[in-house]
C-alpha cells in the first residue's frame, strides 16, 4: 500500500512539473523566440551607444569606424555592420534588421520612451547629433 501511494505521489509530481514547464513555454514562447528578443534588445543597446557617442562628438562622423572602439558597429548575431547614413547638418540615421517587433518583447520593465520601438525587419531611426538620443 505504501509503495502504491509513493508511486502515485511521484506520478502526480511529474504531471505538475510537466504542466509548469508547458505553461512556461506558453507564456514565454520557445527558447529561440527568447533568443531573438534578446538579440533585438542588444541591437537597441548598440544603436543607443552609437547615438550617444555621436552626440558627444556634436557632429555625425563620415563612417561608424571614426567612433573608435567605444561603439559596437555590427549586429551581434549576423556580424553585419549596422547601417549608418550621415544626412545634412547634424542629422543622421541608424538602421538595423530586427528579428521581432518590439511589441513581442513583453518586458517586465517598460521602456521610458517609444523612440526605439521597432517592427520586425529593417528599421531606421532618424537622429540628430545636436540632441541627446532618447534612452
């Protein structure tokens, strides 16, 4: 009788554990989705850092290479350089290719600004070296 009860408890614990894992995948999505969201967050961090360095220079450089080692000028996954285009005056744009839309990122920490929100695919951000970039 005791072995039967232990077996039933073990089976019940296994069912509960499987349900918790299943619920986790339901809420968070599969691991590859979480990796894609994490890579997109890194892309935004990189673009913010580049924008900050350009702001401290007070003028857009001809190329991102001029910023030196303080900037990560390439995508963390594909290792393709971020797109950078100097415009007239102090205006410039930074572009990246995102794996997910920022709405998919359902972060528990809301962003203080919507400036860096993005859709899936190629997204460009219009910036000005004379103004501090949105954080």
